[in-house]
C-alpha cells in the first residue's frame, strides 16, 4: 500500500481482494469454534456428564477468551516480527498450531479407557476444551485487530461483514459435517462413553481446514510496519509502546465501547443457552428422549448440526445484506436482527416438529449476523490507532463475561424451570429482547472526527 493510494480518514482504501485475504483464515477458526460449540454438549453428555452440570464445561471457553484475548491484544500492539508476519499474525501462527493438536485429541476423550462418566474422561475433555479455546482465541483475535489496523472507516463495515460471511461459512461446514458423514455411511453411534465416528472425522476435517485457511492469510497478508501504521493512524510511532494500564484504558474508553458492551451482554448470555441446551431440548421435544447413549439422541444431535448449518446460511446471506447498509442505519439493522432472534430462540422451547425448527434457526441466523457485524464496526470506528489491540481484547470481555454469568446462573435456573433444557430458551429469548432494545442507547462516534 503506497502513500499515493486513495486516502480516507488517514488509512488507504484497500483492494477488495486484500480485505478478503485478510479474513480468510477466520473461516477455519470459526469452523473449529462451531464444532466446539455445536458438539460440546453432545460430547460431554455422551461421556456421561449430568445435564445439570453442563454449565461447568461451558464456563471454560469464555473464561479462556476473557484472559487470552486482552493479553494477545496488549502484546501484539508491541510486537513486530516480520519473519512471522508482523504485528498480529505471529499470534495466529501459534494459535493455529495449538488448536490443531486440541482438535485431534478432543473428540477422542472417551477413547482412552477412562470409563463412562468417569472423572478422568470428563477432566480430559475439559482440558481439551480449555486448550482449544485458548488457541482459538489466540487465532481469532488477529483477524479482528487487522481490520482495525488496516481498514478505513468507509470500508470497515464491509470488512467485518466479510468476516461474518466467512465465519458463518465455516459454521455451515462445521455444523453439517457430522450429519453428512452419517449420510455417507460412517457410524453415528459408538460404545457407551465414546464419541461416534461422525463427530471424530468432522473434527479432523475442521483441523485441516483451520491449517489451510490460516496459512493462506499468514503468507498472503502484509501488515503495516510500525512507522507506516503510526503515519496512517496519525499517532506517534512509540505510542503503542507506552505503558498501558488496563483499568486506565477502560476509564478512558469511548462511550460507544460501554453502550455496545451492554447490548453484547444480553446477546451473548442468550446464545450461551443456545449452545448449552439445544441438543438436549431438541432431543426431548422432537425425539422424546433424554438418553445421550440412544440412537435417537444422536439423531437429534445430528439434526441440531443441520439446524446450526441453517443458522449459518441465514447469517451468510444476512451478512451480505448488512455489509451494504449505510452507516446511518446501523442501529436500525442491529435492532431488527436481534428482534428476529428473539422469535427464533423462544420457539425452541415448545416446537416439536423438526422442520419448523428450520424457521426458528433462520431467525437465529439473522440475529447472529447482526451480532458478528455491528459491535466491532461501531467500537473500532470509535477508537484511535493507539492501543487498538488492547482495547479490542478488552472489548472481548463483553462476549466472555455474559457467557460465564449465564453458565453460573444456569445452575439455579435449570432446576427452577423444572429441570427441562427446553425451558432455558424462555430465559434466552427474554435476554435477547433486552439486548434488542438496548441498541437504542448506542451513539456512534468516529475517533478522527472527535
């Protein structure tokens, strides 16, 4: 990118191909994340976990993200390793390697002779979840930060829309793989306490896709060197090397950081229950079973994978639309997306027809597109280039904290709501409704216009 490139608010206008390549690895990372989120409940219940205890396992991913992403942001602001890609990409390299190992080991948690419902099997699975989440967070954060680093405000909504598109494409692949493998003849059942071959092979394919797409981003993208970065962002070249106390940064964060975080809290609380209880709710409502070792339960798990693919397809289409929405209509689009998600989540509580659930997950997919597209666009526009990575890492707390809160409250809410996983979706729908109305508290600002 030369200084003669077309300038917009300091940063040059990037070719569309560069923006796509900058985010391509997000497809592989999201494939890994979706395999984890869509299959984790199924895997742990197959290993013998009590549904009432599922919240403990679902605390691990957001807890890892809450710790890892601010650290990655903090240190990548100060990193410059040209041989490993530059500022953000070295962390993608390390995260990809660790995630590859975890994705191979995790679906084999029940295959090492630990025994059904044994503490050893469950702890090994939990360790793999923690390892996969640490590595996924290391790999995921660079993509978000590179958009903040390299993309101007006019293109930023488009860039995050592309990330949403690629993320949901990865979600489609991850969600449909177990169902597809069952169709072509792989076993969808296994010995008690072991994960079926359909799920194991899906994780292996996801691992391969993660390595391939991340490698393309690593080798094709050239980050701005520190001098160029400082010039484009109108900051001193040493600005990101100044000591940055996280508390002080939060105190001085733009108002949009906090108002979007409020909306994020409600949204991610709701989606935590989607990931935790969908497989069990669908098995109980549609297949009338609560036995994780039954063929019917595994069929329900595969159907949830198909529904997650439907969600991702809807999100892909919606992301394309949202990328075209002018900046002044961001809040309207955000509200509509979340409101439709309320309908989708609430309907899971009582729908007993597997095909009607397709409509439910279309609405959820539209909501998911809004959640992936708008928050980062609004917050990164409000930030200067100073401590960009640290701020985006801290902003990830608005994703992680609500998931932790939701999981902890689930221990009390689950028995209060009759010990029925389906009833948790009434809570999820209410939380997303609060998120939809909180959108109107957001005021968009642009750092270079302040």
